[in-house]
């Protein structure tokens, strides 16, 4: 067990650990810069921002996506809503058939870019995105 202030010489990164009196290590499974965003809409959207651009030099890392619609249609995620680039190809959804995906490796947006949604088709729909902010 590394003691506070010890260094990992393999990659020159600082390693700190926290343990109780019996030396059981505490582990925090959450990322310190994580976010969870859910947006719901009654009408189709075109390049509508759902996650704001982070600080300069920082990227949005998407770990999980959940899409759902009341009626059939498509939903896609775009990077940079002002000049959009598809980040998640249009997903064709049936009525009340949700789509969920956890990425093995995060989907990383370009630095300083926001995340938006574009949808086609009538009816209520929602987008849930989980991820974190980090340098690319």
C-alpha cells in the first residue's frame, strides 16, 4: 500500500491512498469531474446544446448514453452545435423502444466543444448522457 506522498516511479504520477485504522483502503469509484445530464423534448431538435463546453483545453468524455422516444424517429449526438459534427450516428428508434450504450472507451469530444442533440420525428423524446470532463 502506498503511503500518502509516495510516488509511482513507473509513470511519474503522484499516488495517494486513504485507509482506515485497520489499513483497509478506501476507493472512490466516481470521477471528480463527472456529469449526468438528461434533456427531454416535446418536438424535434436541431443541434440543441445539452452539455456546455468545458474550460479551455478540456474535453467532454462520454461514458454512457440513453436515448428514448414516445414515437418512432432518430436521435443523434453532435459536437459543436454552431458548426456540428456527428459524434454518435443517427440512432433509429421505434416507439417506446429505448437505446442505451456504455462505451468501453469514452467517446471524447474535441477540446472546448459542447455536446448537442438533433432529432427527427414527432413525439416526446429524451437524451441522457453520463461522462466527465478531462484533458484529451
